[in-house]
C-alpha cells in the first residue's frame, strides 16, 4: 500500500484546491460558517452550473462525452479535495455514479448522445428500479414484465424501495422480456420515462418522518424499443455492472463522513459528561479504530487498482459489510451517549434541510443530524447488497466454503 502520490497528482490537487477557493462562497472555510435556507437553496441551484463549467462532474469520463478523461489517481485526488472542502461533487447520484457509467460501457452511440449530456448538466433526475416486493436480493425472480408492441415496450409490474422516484425523470429498471427463458436470462435493462400515464409513485414514510423511498407501480407504461441498454435479454449482466459502480466508488474518501459523525458523537459525550465513563471511552476508541480500518482498506483498494493486481477486488463484499455494520454500531453508541435526550426530537424542524443520506427533513418530525444518521444507518446494511447476502458471497466466493443448501420445497 503506497500512501505517497506522485508529483503530477499533487500539482493537480493544487489546481482543484484553487478552483474551490475561487468558486465557493468567500467565507466557506471560516469556522462556524453557515447559510440561511434561502442562501443554501441559491447555492445548490448555482453550484451544479459551476461544476459543469469547471468540467468536474463525471470528470473521469472520456472527453468525447464531456468528461476530462482523468486518470484513476486524478479522480481520487479530485474526490479527496472536494471531500476535504465538504463541497458537493455530484449533480445526480444515480445519473453520475450508476446509470451514466453503465450507458458509457453498454449503451449504443445514440443512447450516449441522448442521455449523457443531460446527466452531465444535471438536467435529468434518475432513480433505480431493481428491487420488487418478492424479489429483493434475489433479483433474478423479478416479476415486472415488458412486452413489445410495435416500436415500444409496454411495462407492467411493481418496484419498491425506489429512492428519489418522486423527483425522477427516468428510471433504469429491470424487466422480464422473455418469460420462457431461465431466471437470469430473459431480463432486459430499460430506460423508462417516469412522467407518463400509468406510473404511480407512493412514498414510504420512514420512522424519522422522511420519505425518500417509494413504491412504484407500472400499468401499461410505454418505453421506446431503443431504450434497452446492453442488448435484449442481457439485463442481468448489465445490472451487475451497475451494482459494481455502486459498491466501488470513493475508495479513499468514504471514511470521511463517518469520521465527521464520530467527532460529533465525541462532542456530545463531552457536553453531557459521558466522556468520563471508561466504557464509553473504550467504545469511542473502538469506533475510531474501525473508521481507520475503512481508510486503510480504501488505500488498499486504490493501490490494487493502480497496480492492476485485482488482489483485493474480490473483497468488495467484505468492505461493504464492514463499513455498513460499523456505522450501525457507531450510531447505536451515539444514541446511548445521548441518553434520554436521544429520545426527544431535537432538530430544527426545517422541511428544506438535508438530512444524512441526502434526505429531506420534515416540519412535523424534527430529527437532529445524529438521530437521522441513526435511522439511516439501518438502511445501509440493506442497499447495495444486504449484509446477509454479503456473508454468503464472502463465504462462498472469497473463502471457498460450500454453497448454502437450497431450501427444499414441500
């Protein structure tokens, strides 16, 4: 594991750092800096335009499709500097990180020319339609169907846990296009417009009052025949690529949000005197050590990718399970430290506020940041691959243990 970056990478770091200084609000780096709701709304509206003008959105993409063609190490440095400044780097997570790279890898030239510019400019909002009520981790058992009718697919079915569906312009979903094929075959990856008759979005209100997850119902919904990505009935392979993008990003920066939360937890312990409890101090150090392990694992993954050795690539399931379960334990500790205060809603009740996980707050359920992180940490052990499924993958594919016996149907 090499923690020393070459001189050209450090020169690039200075370029990014200067751009951030020139484009962020003048007092951004001052201690105690904050914005009013109106100022933050204005900032969010202007920032995507600035990012696009600087070429930083999807900067690793090929230059012919609007990116900067950054090398892997340059992309890492870019992520690190934006994370250090706590400045947003994405226009739309699902577009930038998931479906955009998938279209670049699998899409036709026509699909790239149509969708990629809108993703880069933040003009198209996306959501992901993989999970179904009876097909969570077992995606191959999905029931949503797409039937060809002339030059359009007609889609009927249901998706669930669809984040940001109420705001999305498009959904990239899996649908069964050949009902007679084996489970993993006969599935296609479709780009479907959301703003049309037959699409119904029902928000799922969570315990903290937010409702970013949704059920989405499709009843004879139309999709152009050319909106299949990666070829007809090849959706399983394309979807595995998308999930790889979801699980593999921000190798050296992912730990930072957990470290910032840990620092807030320490402050809470200092404020209420829990830091004098030897057991609390011990648990805080355990959490800090786990966060440092996340950081080290990130550097291991980066070194592996730069060297092309692929020695740690198969450990992606280990890393995902480790950070998600570590976060869950850390937030349990936070609530323990807060004590009875943790059972009282202590947020500001601002519906325009952004909670951890990029969720919107609610006036009638004002959670604090730590309370919101506590709730959100529960979902992290599910999305991107459930902890239970990751254990099976680690056992079977990493450790080479026998496969789990299949349940015999009566």
